[in-house]
């Protein structure tokens, strides 16, 4: 196996020689000549031949031939098509959209991103990723920095808990954005409709402080701000999802989008009876409405509302009970964004109102959790050619009401065993002020820094977040990003914790990125020190990533992550951290056929997670059951390593300019490997039974655009 990884790495390193001619150039604003950072270019006949401009508006495209048509786009500007007549440096000027055009977009709110380490994921990236199952958050699990130890949409970055990851939708935080979420917060899919996603920015660590309440990585999702005179529709068909989306312009300045999805379980279970045996049934229905209005070239309003109703029944087993675990959930959130630009300044207002009701139960248990979240932020941005500043105020109010009956002892579950009840309401108010600035020092260095301060109700609740970061352009192909930061996040009660608690994290990271001739390489080194509830976790990690063209139609990528972590209790006990991993390896091969089909193979190999083995049992006379004793955290063992191999095939069929079809099929865990999730026991703990992650699963579908 090791020889295979080494061979693949050498193959990738040598494969980059198979490239055509290199095309370089720059993209500027046609009005004032300013460089456009992050403008997109790709070859019309092959969207995989694409890139984005760097911090100076420069770009490099490889394997370009005379006669290729380039598509150049940037949010707020008219799309441009350029036919390559000769290979020479290009200077491209994009013109802003105006209100009498077919497509109306104002300049998007700029994120201070280029001096941070981040990855951009597009809508098409999600559809064509076999591990994503057409879900945006599952697609994030494929990035090298993702260290999620289960198969859920709860994302871990660089060894931090998923509870520390920040998730922002149109610049507002969203909590509980997972479908089919169990009582422990682990969920299967996200609530996001991929058709509504314009792009995602993924920050694996040291995220921008203009966002708050995150001590790990951050995922920022943005919807489109495009208005077209022509209508746009799409239909999604798959064994577990039937959905539709319709976009209409209500005027030359506004548009309305409606979408809905229905997810039943019968067909997908029939296709995968063994793999989904523990799932008895699931069902969900959602409805989304998005309104977009451009008052003029400088002012925009967006309103997005989403409603979801879902149910999920699965087989639950413990030593004293075997039966059905049921959950039902309803949720709604409304996100509103207003933005106004004046010369070099920009004002923005963002808000979110979210509420949900979740019900869980099995045997004699009955738990109901009501959540209410209200968020508001006011922001001001100012930018010159070599200077950028952004400041603002945010207020985040959260309320959680817990009502329920549950078993008094976790080893005595089932009919007749003692239960206890609890009624608890907690509130969390988090007003914060922030400021972030950056300075362009010459053409090769960006220096940035920020502060985020809460407005505490008491002195005890005081905290100050801060960060420093820099990006150094070594040459046209390589740059280094370095960052240091202190971050804070408040979390609502979890498990047996009854009150909100503060998480503090100190982080230091350095990233090297190199990109040339269809070969991309990056390496990262990072350290973290997290503190919460009298417990300190220290993490040190390394990441390596390699991506390149092996053959003209074959691309590949390989990543490796190492995390050395330990946790120390207040009493001095020290033990391996949950995300202490000797290896986390991902690989991908993608082959493009001549008729437009694309086949992809993904593999994953990671260290097994820690668990506490059973060391003793005692018969409990009062309950007439056996009480287990597990080894302390200082004596944990590892489960065997996790291995996965997925295959997918897809095709983008462009029938006409307005009609296209994406067809896709995938097979997850093709080798049907029994990856160990945990152990359960029989009544007297004499027999240990293995619980596995997903077995071989087949999935297919199509997305029709018209």
C-alpha cells in the first residue's frame, strides 16, 4: 500500500510535463484600471482548464491552443468571451453591468480573503464530487484540511471538533444546518440546496475575524446575485430526492427564485437493502424562496427564506433495549442582506431569524428541544489601491428550551427502567465589535490584522479575539501565508452540560502554495491550543497536497495529514486527543472521456479513532442489570484504520444554450469494507458486536436545466 502511494506521488510529479502552451495576462476594471482579484477564466470547451486571478489581477492558464475560446467573468461585470488567436500576454478589461443589460449584478461584497488560506468550491464541484452525494457540506469533507471522523455533514477542520466550525450563509451564522440530525448533533446531509449555491469559501484555520463565533475553520456560502431576463428552471431526480427550482425576473431590477425538494427513503433503501438496513425510514420536505432586488448599480437587497420538515426512524440497540429511535423536526430561517456602495466605501446590513423544534424518542424517553436564533450585523468597508479596512457591530441572540424525559442510567434503557425529567431554558447574548485592516506593501506582500471584542454583561464574560496575518508572493508561481490568532466561541449546552460555555483557541499556521504548468502543490504546518471547561487540548499538524495532470485526460490529487494531539484535564491527567491522527490520506483520479463523460475514483485511508475498552462489569441488584466499567481516557485504544474507495461517473450534456443535463452515478465504499464505528454488547456484556459505517451504497441521478 505504501508503495502505491509513493508511486502515485512520483507519477503526479512527473506528469506535469504533458502540457501545452502557457497563456498569461491580467484582468482589470474597464472604468478605472484597478486590478480584479479573483476573476474567473476557463476554456469554453473544457471548463476544467480554468483559473482565477491573483492579488494583482494576474493569471496563468496552461495547455492553451490557438482557437480556444476563453470565458472571463467577475461578479458585477459583464461576461466576456475571447478567442485566442496567438499565444501572447493578454490585458483584459471587464465592463460593469448596468441596469439595461440582460444580466444585472452589482459588485459583490468583497471578503478580505486573499491573504488567508482558503479553498473555493463551486456549484459544479459539488455535483461532480462522488463523495459529496450532491450536498455542499459533504463536498467540503473532501478538502485536505477536513478531518471529519464519521460520514456526516458535520465538518471538522485540522483536528478541531465540528462544534467549533463556523458556518455562514450570506454573511450570517447558521446553527444546526444539518438534516436528519440525531440528539448528539451528528447529521447526514446539510439543509443547503446546491442549485442555490454560487460558491463556497472554506477557511481551514485562522478564519477572518469579520466573522465571529468560531474557533476552528469556517465555511462561507454565498448565493448568486445575478438577474436574467430569461427564465431558468431545473429539476433534480434521484432515488432519494425529487426537487425543482424556478428562477424568474420580476422586473429588470429584481428576481424571484423558488425551490422545493422531497426526500423519501423507499427507493434508495430498495437499491441498498444491506447498506441501509439500520435505517427504517426517512422523509423530508423543504421549501425555499429567494428574492433579489438591485435598486441601482450601488444598492442591493437579498431575502432568503427556508422551511424544512423531516422525520427519521432508525434501529437503536443497547444492552438492555432494542427498538426504534424516532425523531421529528421542523425548522425555518430567514436571511436578509442589504448593501450600499458609495465611491470607495460600502455599507451593509445582515440579519437572520431562525427557529426550530426537534423531537426525539425511544421506549420511555420523550425529548423536545426548541431553538430560537436572532442575528444582526452592521458593517462598513473602505478600500483604496493599497489599503483595506472593515469594521462593524454584530449581535447574536440564542435561546434554547429543553423539555424531556430520559433514562436515569445510560446502562439501563428500556421499558420499566427509571427515568428522570428536566426542563431548562438557556439564553445567550453575544454583542461584538470588530475591525480588520490590511495593507499592500509593494506588489508582493500583504499585511493584515484584526480585533473582535465582545460587549460583556459582566466582567467575567470578557474576551478579546485578535489576529495577524501576511501573504508573501515569492514569485509568479508560489506564495506563503502565515497567520496567528486568538479566537473565542460560545456554545450552547451539550450532553450533561447545562449552561453555555466559552471555547478559547490560540492558533499559529504557515502555508506554502505553488502552482505551475498543471501542477499544484501546497504544504501547511499548524499548531492549536484550545481551552474549554477546565480542559486544554494541544494540537500540532502537518498537511501535504499534490494535484496535477498525469495524462492529457487524466488528473490526480493526493493529500496527507498528520495531527499530534493530547488533552490535559485540570487535575493533570493527560491522554490522546480525539483527533490525534498518525495519518489521514485522501486521493483522487479523474479521467475525461472524449464524449464528455467524466469518471472519478476517490480513496481515503485514516487512522482509527480512539475508544475506551470495557474492563469490568458489576451486577446492579436494584435494577437487575449489569453495569459496565470502561477504561479511563488515559488507557484508550484505537479502532482499526478506516478505508474507503468510491467511484463515480458523470456527464454534462449541453443540448442547447438554454437546455442542459447533468447525469451522475456513484458507488460508495465499492469494496464493501466493514469500517468499524463502535462496539455494542448483549445484556450481560459477554458478547461484543461491531457497529459499522456505511457499507457499499449505489446512488445516481440527474439535474436538468432549462
